[in-house]
C-alpha cells in the first residue's frame, strides 16, 4: 500500500513539474502575460506542496528499520526519482527568475521574443492544478512581487534538498533501475499517447516532407535546364540572322 501511494504522489509531482517547465518556456515570448505569471506562481506552489508530501512520506519509510530489503530497494529507487524531479524544478525556478527579471511586465525594458508560440497557456496550468477553469486573482504588479517570492522559494527548495541529503543517505549510483536504459523509447505500446510517440510521428512527417521536397527540387532543375536550352537556341538564331543581314 505504501509503495503504490508513493508512486501516485511521485507521478503527481512529475506531472506538475513538467507543466511548470512548459509554462516557463513561454516566458519572455509573445505568449507572456500577467495570467502566465500567475499560472507559474500557482503551479510552482503546487509542486512545492507535493514535494513536501513526497519527502515526508519517503523519509519515514526509508527510516523504518522493519521494512524488507526488496521494499527498501523500491523506496530508494523512488527517492532517486524524487530528488531528480526536485533538481529539475529548482533549475526551472531559477530560469523563471532570470527570464522574469529580463522581461518585466510592469515596466517593459525590451520587446518580447517572437518564438512562434501563440495562444493561451491556461490548459497546461489547469492540468497542473487539476482544475477545469483557472481563476485569476493577482494584482497588476504580480511580476514584481512574484520575483521576490520566487527568490525566497528557490532558497527554500535548495535548503530542503540539502536537508534531504542529510536525513536520507541514498547513493544514486547504487540504485538499480527496473528496466534497461531507453526501454521506454523502444516501446510501441503507447506510441499514440506519449511524447515519444509524438516525436516519432513528427520525425516520420519530416521525412515525408523531405522526400517530397527533394522530388520537387529535381523537377525544378529539369525545368530550369529546358528554359536555359531554349534561351540559348533563340540567342543563336538571332545572332545568325543579325550576321547574315
């Protein structure tokens, strides 16, 4: 029961962390807005709440001397996954702080970057918060107040990770994976529902477009050759007529 609960909590953290990274990628672009800044704030707070819950649960289980070796090995594996997710969250929070400082909304200092991203990020934020409709309640200067809060939260996450290393001694290199490296990439069972499947489909579409472009380029070269030949013939005929006249 404990293992399944830990896996569920870790899956929830991974989902929110992935959504947060997606939202951070829109910062400083033409999709940036006050709503995006509020979505980022709510999403990272949700991630921190889940992180605290994961840490509390896994720490208690790993300190339990009565669990079996198999259970301990599984909890250590989940712990490594959890710490990896926390490292990703911390990196994205720092990146969000840097971009937010470079692209303030209250007093813009530079133009937003045309990255090709368009539309709202509300759907991603709603998935992270597990709600159907996002409610926006922040004031007009959220980007200024939020940057101060973000700095403090980054320090808290960093401190939490240091405490985790002190309380639980788990060497990542000593934890055995349950599947071979890259096994999920070779799997075709969920190609339609996974990001790997999307990447594969995009690669196939790119190849098809590439082959079509090569064929079109060949036809253009043949057509250009014909035109060039006709121009040479006309020029030769005109030159012959001028000489004879």
